[in-house]
C-alpha cells in the first residue's frame, strides 16, 4: 500500500484551532459548561 493512500484526513480545514487536541478540549469544556448550567438553572 502506498503511504499517500494510507493517510487519513479528518477534514478539519474549517477549524479555528491550530490542533485537534485543543479543539477537543474546548468542545469538552463547552459541553461541561452547558451541562452545569442546565443542572443549576433547571
């Protein structure tokens, strides 16, 4: 198998973050903040 064929593209060209890890942690933080807000206010 050619190395070019084996490369996997996540399709994150539209991301505003420099790395996928930073994007994942920001998404986790937003999800936790939303969950905490729902838990407190509802």
